[in-house]
C-alpha cells in the first residue's frame, strides 16, 4: 500500500495582509465634508462577518482615482454624482470599470440632485450596483445597502479565488506529467501546494511519505520535504504530523479542522494518496475545496506515474537482460553492459544532450552487441586471433543487431538499433560496417563506442587480460580524432574520476 503525506510549518503572513484581513475597505467619494462625517458616524459600529469597516475618503473624482491606483482591496465605493463637474461621479464609474478594469468593487451612486442623473438611464448605461437619493438613504437603509454590497463583493472574491486556484491546479497538474520518478513527483507537489493556496513558497511546510507495508501499516518513508527547519534528504517526519497522517490512514477518510487539512484519496491501483496542510491562520472554505481538487489530481497523476515507472523499469531490466545474455554467451562479465550504460549516460550529459536523451541512451546502450547472438561460438569465444574470414563474420554483428531492433516503434529500441549499427564506426572513417566519418556517425554511436572500448580494455576477455588503467587512458588519448570523437575524448579525460567511480560501483 502506497501513501503520501504533505505537511507544513506555521504560516507568518505579511503584516499588511493581517491588517487587511480584519477590515472591509470602503471608499467614500463626495465633495461635502458633512456627508463623509455622517457616513462614518452611521457605520461606526457596523460589522459584517466579524470584520469592521475601514474608510478611505476622496473629495473629488480625481482624488478617488488616485486612491484607487494605490488601493486594490476596496470592497465598496459610495460615490456622489455631482462634484467638480455635474457628471464627475459618472466619469469615475467609467474610469473604474473601463480604464483600470476593476469589476470587483461594488459601486453605489448617491446623489442629492437626481435631476442631473436620471435613475433609469444611469442604471441602464453605467456598470453600478445601486443608485440612491441622499434624502431617502436613512441609517437603516444605508446599513442594509452595505450588507448587500459586501455579500456581493465577498461572493465575487470567492469565485475569483476559485478561478485562480483552479488555474494553478491545472498548471501544477501539467508539471506532474513531466515527472520521471516518484521522488520527482513528490518534489513537484511540494513546489505547487503553496502556489495552489496563493501563498509564498516559504509559507508552507510539506512532506511526502510512502507506507512500508512489510514493516507496519503505520510506518512511513519520507519522500520529500521543504520549509524552515527541514533537513535536506531527511527521513524524519514530525511526530505530530505522523499521528495525523496515521489517523487519516486508519479512518480512510479526509479530515479538516480550523487550521488543518488532511486529504485521503484511494488510488485506482489499490494504493492511497494523502495530503496534509496546516496554516497558522485559518484555512478558508475555498482553500479546502481547492485542496480537494488538487489532491484528486495528485492521486490520478500518481497512478499514471507508477504505471510509467513500472514500464520504464521493465524496459531497463529487459535491456540489461538481453545485453547480459549476449555477454554470458561470449563468456564475458555481466557487469559490462551496466557499466557501459552508466558511462554512456554520463558522456551524454557531459556532451549536453539533456536528461531525457541521456536516459534513453543509458537504456539503449546495453543492446550494442545484441547482434552477437548470430555469431558462432567457435568465433565468438576463440581465445586466439581471428582469421580474416572469421573477422568478417564477427563484423556482421553490427548489421544484424540493427536488423533485429530497427523495426520497433519503441524509442529505446530505435536508439538501440542505431547504437548497434554504429558503435564500431570510427571518427576518421576507418570503422565498420558503413565507414562513416566524423559527425555523420550518430552521437549515440560515438558515445557508446568510447564507453564500450573503455570498459572492454579494462576487463578480462577470452582473448586477453584486463589492461591497467594507465594503458587504457593512453590508448584512448592516442585515438582522439582517429577512432573517437575528439570532443568526447576531452570530456572523458576531464571527468575521468566520475567514470572510475562508475567502474568501481559495478565490479565483475
């Protein structure tokens, strides 16, 4: 059973955000001071959803524009029609909706001169939310109007948070599809959990873990973690987080508190996916919904990744098995193909081919001698020097290996066909079977050629003993721009310690 855990540390939001979270910002726009004072007095004890009002005062449309340029969290605007001009308030409405494209703020027109702006035409032609004559706007009606406006603004903000959160989930989910391993997948999740909630990266602490069923149903192995106080590559899960994870695992259901979310999602392959998030400030209802959507995507992506990883591991093992079968038939060491695979990948990376292409070469290079299955035993295992006729037969393994693999649509086997065909070509054109010269030899063939010779010379064969390292390196250096790509030789010599480390990791 596979399980994931994602956890976080305390959240310290910016102080200005803390201040904003405790108020509803109201913009009062009127050229009469008395209107400002009366509005503020009437609404002095007003609260909506446990938050009081914070007033911003403008005495002209121009002043209101300046305030709106610096304040993007204003929920409601109470706007007079007639100020520096008879239509200043209407011009301000157009500026808000059209010029700065603020469609969230709720706009209420108040006028003491209704004849200057007839109600029906204003409601029809201007994007406002209400229109009131100042003479009819009693204290009770003003409060009723504000309740309605704030509810509307709250709902718009909720929809916008959902929209942004879903966009983040879509973006994050596309990243999952590019992951090549479970560890990459876990790290990608850690990078996106905070983004889905609209938080800074360092505002959330996450951890991913898998259940080790052989030991216990409640022992978990950490896959990835981020946040302050988290040791890189640590396998330690905080006890409090582990307990909540175990509780959700045992209950087989998602749980939530005021500050925590523990998502539980069974996957199609019979495993489990979990997500744990904790904030110092309260998680909103929107946060819970977004986390539910996000976690469902994690579960689906994890299923697909595990399937891809299983197929990939099967392909890799099959390449090794086929390569080792040829080596054993020729009484050579089975570790040869594994070393060549790792040498080839390292050379590809040093050459700048990128991780994906380098991985393909690693999986395909063990097939370089697959054509030797057609070579008779008396030639393949002859301890003495081959005759001219025998050598001609031996050389056919390059063509035969290509023929065996070339008709496959599999990317790895296609690469293997090229490697099998070209790993005996030489930079100066003296190789076989086609006598290709320089960069006319595919880079995968040039890479495997160097990797194969380096390992073959340093290993025991039926026809020779292993060469000492110094002699091998001298030969490779002498064959620069003759047998081998000169750039590859330089890269190989400059990084010889890494190749020796690979050799020592896969002894015969």
